[in-house]
C-alpha cells in the first residue's frame, strides 16, 4: 500500500502531536482499553478533523526496534480510512524494524494489508520481550487472542 494512494477526508489533517494533545490522546487510548502506559506525546502522530482529535498512533522506540502502538480512531470517525492513512504514515516514518501486538483476527487482517506478518513470541527481538511478555502470559494462561506482528 502506498501513502500516495490513500487520502483523508477533506476536513482532516495529519500532524505530529503536541503537548496540548496529551489529554485527548489519553482519553482516546483509555476509551479503547489499550495499554495506558508509555504515552509520551513526542512519539505520537494524530489526525485532527474539524478541529478535534479524531485519531492517534505512536512509534515507541526500543533498542534497535520500534513498536507501532496506541492506534485509535474516535468512534464518530471510524470506517473512513483514518486508521489506514495513519498506519501507513507510521510505517513510512519508522526508522527501525517495526513490530506490534494486536487482539483478534480482524486486526491481524487489517495489519496484513500493510505487509505485517505474525511472528511467535520466541522470534521477537530481545528488546520487546519484557513488554510483550505480559501479553504472551495472558495468551497462554487466559487464552487472550494476542498476535505479535512484524513488518
Ligand atoms: C481498529 C481501528 C483503529 C480502525 O479504524 P478506522 O479508521 O475505522 O479504520 P479504516 O477505516 O482505516 O479501515 C477499516 C478497517 O479497520 C479494521 N477495523 C475496523 N473496525 C475494527 C474493529 N472494531 N476491530 C478490529 N478491526 C477493525 C478492519 O480491517 C476494517 O476493514 P474492513 O471493514 O474491510 O474489515 C478502530 O476501529 C479503533 O480505534 N478501534 C479501537 C482501538 C483498537 O482496537 N486499535 C488497534 C490496536 S492494535
């Protein structure tokens, strides 16, 4: 998928987050029940639509790898390509091998469209294992359908 093939609704713009976006980012992440830790605004990109924060996503940096995380689109703006546009942008912006964790087959299919493939926990880079280890535990003990993916 190429960014040039993608577009945003005319009332929306993609930009880097600023410190004033922090509460809106926290709210988006909280309402989507995603990992509420490591939400440094400096790592985020956001999509603003009609002056409101409609989507966010970040690149968390680890030693020699990055994680695409905290991808959320506000309910009112879902299904209009915002996540697709932002995900492709984050992929284009990443400077290190890119990984993510997601829940369920629908998201696995979503990320597969961008070239992500599922990887086992044992094949993850060491820098990610402490963070993704908790999810692996939940997967093993509670059968939470977590999938790790690599770009
Ligand atoms: C997943 C999500 C980011 C998609 O945002 P969006 O702007 O509506 O997505 P787009 O319009 O760019 O693309 C639509 C695709 O998103 C995926 N998608 C949409 N809603 C979804 C949902 N509830 N669960 C999983 N995937 C979903 C599907 O692949 C869909 O394509 P399809 O309709 O052909 O199945 C959005 O539903 C969301 O914020 N969900 C809650 C947070 C979340 O699960 N984030 C992912 C963390 S890994």
